[in-house]
C-alpha cells in the first residue's frame, strides 16, 4: 500500500465472509481471485472514465474492488503485481525530476523543517483521539495514529500486543478517505482536470527497446537496493530515487508510457480496494468509522497548515497540500505526477514523512517495555 499493504490468505479467499458459497473455480486459486479482482478493477475504471470522475483508472478500480470485497465476492489482492506495479509508479515519479532540481533543493529546506512538527502534532492528537474517544488500548492507539508505513506499523504493533486488525482497518480507512477526497476537491473546487490529465504522453509503441531496458533496470535495481538497505516502502521508494537521480543528472530522459501507467494504476487501485475484504458491519460501524472520522479531521488540519506553509515558502498551494497530506505516498505522488505539479517537492516531503514516522515509531517501540499501564 500505498505506504504499505497486507495480503489475504488462501483460506480467506475460498470462504465467503458472509457464509455464501464460493463462486465456481474456473482458474486455480489464488490466481482466479487475482484475475477476478483485476477484471472488477478494469470495469470500475472504465465506469469512472465514462462518468468523467477524477483519477478514473486508480479510483475506479479501488471503488469497484472495495464494493466487491465488502459484498463477499472471492476477490483477492493481486499481490504478485504489488512490487512491479509500484516500481513502475516509482520510475514514473522519478522521471519528473530534472537537472534543475539540484538548484531548487535549498529552497525546500524550510518547508521540510515545518513538516517535522506537523507530523508530531497529528500523531499526538491522533493517539489521544483513539485512546480517549475510540477507547483503543495504548499500543493500538499509537500505531493507528502514526500516518505511514503500514507494513512496518503492523509488524511492530503485533509485537507490542496491539490489535493488528484494527490498525489495518484504521490505516486503510485513512488512505482511502484522503485519496478519494483530494482528487474530488481539486477537480470540483480548484477546477483542475484530474480526470483525463497525464504527465506522460509517451505511447508504448514509441519506446525504443534500449529505453525499455533502462526503465526495467531502474525499477528492479532501485527496489533491490532499497530492500537491501532496509528502506521503508522499498518497491516505490527505491525505483523513484534511482530514476530521480538518473533524470536529475541528465543520464536519461525516458518516460513510462501511458499504457503502462494505466495498468499500474488499475493494479494498485485493486490492491487497495481488496484490503477491505471480509469487513463486517461491526467493524465498519466501530473501528473503521473512527478511522474515517480521524482522516476527515486530518484533511481539515492539513488544508489549514498547507495554506500557511504555501504563504511562508511561496510554493504552489496544491503541491503543498499533496506534500503534507498524510495519505499513501504511492497515491499522492501519482496524483501529483498526473496533474503535472511539482512532483519532486511532493515526493521529497513524503520520503521525509516516512523517515520521520518509521524512525519515530521504532524509537517508541524499543523504549516501551510495558504499554498496558
């Protein structure tokens, strides 16, 4: 996910969460469930394109798979596509970096410094909300409040005795609300064309074989290097950094073709939507509702802070909003890329956000020998 993700198991796919008999197995599991999720995602994307809704390839797939998951259809997050599709988006975001970026880095320092206290404030307020209002226990409240690195958060949360299922639902709800609300707001309030805009107009038949190999090398090599270094969000962060450095230094100007971007968006949207599979009414009215409420508050607070940061630093307010929004870095970087905004600014802030929350969470995790006081 977007900052992290989790996958379902085979038994969960075969058994409907509502006790319904499974659909006939035409393709062996789990590939039948993967294929069904992608087909549902494609149908949702086409529907969003037809309706003229924002970010159709991503949000359409997400919405359709979310509905299918809650309805009990045997869809499963197509996990084999997780790394390659996130790597594609990482290479695409990195390709927006230019040689002029190196000259602009000093101007971003002030904005990056403001991000640090902002993260601290929303984590403290979020933890207080989940512990005192939602009545979560302390470790569950903390890992629910930290906005980022879902895979890392759930791993640490499990060892802390937290309710991992609640954390997954709350974190996924936060990402879901933010990635839905921001495109809608930008299209209907700011008049930005989020529906059909694409930063890349390169078509797949225009790509030379050597350029295709360069992109594959940046994607695979970046992921491998980031994984070896233990970096959070390695499937997108590594390729984004390698691609960004190569483009910023002028070693390559190749762009990810439009058709590949569409496939990547559908795949990532389907993966996020399928994470709500097996959601019960009790979980929705309880745990997930708290996550949605907190996400809405975060959006309002982020909007106010972004306006202030834009005024102080002079950066475009929409770019600042996407940079400070505590959503999934994959989805927000994608939105910035599609809109042709200051992708380098947005991506750098999300890398900093991830570093802050992961390092901070690990420090807290290691210092707490007894959460349940």
